């Protein structure tokens, strides 16, 4: 299999009020095409930091991160943004939708940076919304949608650029059990039908149990994966 994103012996530290906080302490993780895995750990374990590094949102303090085979350390901020836009789709717990923008406008937003014309952006955004069962809510703003519907819009936005991997940070965290299951089923369908790699960051054991691989993070370190995973 071919790696879509990978972290090789990465560390990440932050300065908070004059104190150095080690968020990651030498982590190696590879996500291949078609993977479906969860990154599990308690609050403050470093799991979200790892997701940000894998997605090229942040850079490691030491070590190497490859996104679509490109070493992010060798790329300018503009180049990283282009690689990220073409390779990675993000889904967040808080949805991160623009409140005054319609569902179709929110989904079309990543395509602006590809230089596509408005009509083409709308066509692709409509198709993405239809693929997640939201074709009947194109002109609704986030405040007019339920939490589950907002998360579907967020998944459509992640999907619209035809990414190789979707990184989902606590995607069920703001949803009730039923809506959370629906969101996970949707991500699983995208993984199985389109071959999109899916990485779910979660503290929920039930969510993690749905994935094919489970990676545990504690105190900035990865626990060894069981043989054969």
C-alpha cells in the first residue's frame, strides 16, 4: 500500500507561560490509502496534535511529516496549503461552518482555492451534499440544520475536493448516540465505496471499536499496535 500521510519520529513542544509542554515525544504513524483507523487517548494525550501534524496544519518540532509524499518541512506555507487542499479533508467536532453561508456555499469553500469558477464550485458542492444525503438542504444555513445535518455538511465539505484521506477530530462529540452512529456509518461508506482513508480521533471506545485499526496515544507516545494490524 502507498502512504497518504505519515509521521516519522515526530515530536511537538509548546511554550505555555514560560513552561515547555511536550505534546508528542517521538511518534511514528503511517496512514495508507484505504485505511480506516482511530487514534484514541484521554484529553491532553497528544491525539489532536498528531492529527494536526498528519494534516499539515502544524509542523513538528523534530522528525518528519509527509503529506502525499511531500516533506512538509521543505514546503512553503502556500505549498503546504495546496498539498493539503488536494489531499486532506478535515471534519471537526464543532463543525466549523460559516454561520451566514448556505450549506452549498460552505461545501464549495475549499474549491475557491483551486481557482474553479462559481458554477463549477456549486455543481461539485451539490454533488457532495447529495452524496451525504443533504441534497434537499442546499440553501439552508447552519442555524437551520440539526447537529447531525451540520456534521453531514462538514463531511461533504471534506469530501468535495476528492481527498485521499479524511481526518475527523471527535466527529461524534457534539451528537447524540443515534446521530453519531449515522455519521460513523457515513464515514465507513465513504471508506468502503470510494477508498478514502479515514482517521478518527476519539476518546469514545464505541467509536474506536468500529475502525479496523486502533492506535492508542498516552502522554505523547503511541502504544504498540497488536501484531497483524
